[in-house]
């Protein structure tokens, strides 16, 4: 609790307004928080960019994302997987953006966009195998959990370093433009990443060359244990776009319709040669940063509960109820469906009991293994064969 008090005291010292900067309030007016779904679930049809069928489908995807995250945390607590980092409370930001671009567009994720990989066709069982690092793992055990890739869906491998995906997305989009390909890159990152050098490098280059890229910031309030107010003096993240000469926009990240509409606008601008967009999606990380984090050490329960009331899934459910598309009975059926999907995926993934074969240690490193690697592999095979504890290579 001392850590919680220290953070609250530091926030007070910085000022009562967001960011505590001298002109606090100005930038929130310059970059207003755009929303589509009202508190009662109603929405102006002119602001809605998804069909009724798409809205219901995205609601089911959000439910699947939530069920998957909750179940994977349980598996980690049971010792069945080593690590997990999810998107509980941030589902609208992830799915609203990925649904807002075209299938030919490439995705450069941070580490909370697992639902984006699934949305692009990655089988759920493959995702679970990646967490287990078993024989069904497309990464062959080379990556840590939650670092999946899905080339078939143009979903680039997740990597742990902060913001490295930003210049990668910019570079890919720049190359596509040079080749004349109609492709826009979408990359995600947290607000903490806007303090990393790779963010500045990518944003500056994108601005200079009007690169067709959408930079979607999940402003979830916390860079692990550092609150946004102490991570940057900027009142908003969207205002940072001004320094790079690019378009900035700020939306309610818990409003899937607002996120989708903003992403569509950004893609139209990018495809028309008008350059990148820095899209700030204001949301909240309801749970810990990862299964290695205990957020109770640095934030109070009242703050979390206030954001739970703004749950993006409940928000979309109110809209669907207002449209008379989905009610409690349908929601219960959807929840049962995704729960069973996740259960079956875990069961099937755990059936891939063996670890990847020993020779896969060197796959994907060089086109052909070097002599040193071949020699190391033979030494490893001999060691395994002589160890009575390893009846088969694991």
C-alpha cells in the first residue's frame, strides 16, 4: 500500500489536471475524446461504420478474447504454462482496429493483440500450443509464451523489446508504397512506448515520407507500475503527432464503434497518400501487466472498479441491446460457445505432449545449419541418449 500512496502523492504534486503540465486542459480540447456509443447504448447511425452482422460478430470475438485471457491466466497459475499477458479491458481497442483495416494490410503487434492473430485466422489450438512450446508450436519453442506469429494472416511476430514494432511497421509500409502495393501497416503499442526511441524514429520517418501506417496507441493508463501522468508530461498521447507533422486523433478505446470508425478514417487517409495517423485509444488495463505482476502494489481498488463499470464488452452489449440484435439469452449462448471453444483448444493443445524435436533448435536460424550447429546437435543427441532420465527427446 505504500507504493500506492507514493504514486497518488506524486500525481497530486504534478497537478490535478491530466499530465500536470502548464497548459493542462488545452490539449484535451484540441484532441477531444471521440465516442460513438452513448451511455444508454444508442448511437448516431451516421457515426457507425460496421453493419449489424459485423457488430454481433465482433461482440463474439470480444467474448472469446476475454474467455481466452481468463482461462490462460488460470493455466499459468496452475503451472501448465509459464507466462501470460492479456488484454482484459482492452478488447475494443484490439478488435476495433484490426477489424478496421483490410485483410491485405500487415499487422505489427505489441503483446496484447492475441485476438488480432485469431481474427486473422490463427487457430486457437495453435495459439495455445505456442504458449506450451510443444510439438504443435509454430515457433518451435524458439519464442517465449505470448510471442506468436501468423504469416498467413499478415500478423508479424511479437517481440518483447518496447516499440521495436513501430519502425518495422513504418519500414514495411514504406516498402509497399515503393513497390506500388495497396497495403497499409497497422501497429499497436502502449503509452509507455511513446517514451522509447523506436517510437520517435518510426513516427519521424513516417511523417517525413508520408508513410501509409496507422500507429495505434493503447493508452491503458499504466506502463507496468508507472501511471501515465508520471510516464509523460503530455496531457494526451495524440498531441505528440504534432511534433512529427502527422495526423493525431483521440478516441474512447472502450467504445468498439469509435475505435473502428477512427481506424477506417486513418486507413482512408493513409491509402490516399495523406500519411500516417497516431491514434490514441484511451482504455484501461484492468488486470496486471502480466502474470508476473501484482497491480495491488501500486494502484487502488477504487480506480480499477471505476473502470470496470466502463467495460468495453458491456458497452457494446448495450448498443446491441438498443439495436435489438442481442439480448441476455444470446449473450449466455455466446459465452457458453466460446468457453467450450477454449476448453477444447486447451485439451487438444495439451495432447501434443512431446517437445519439438532436437533438430528444430537450429531451424530458422540459417538457410542450412552451419557445421558448428551440426556438431552441437550430434553432441546433444549423444547426451540425451546416454541420460537414463530421457527415454525420448523432450
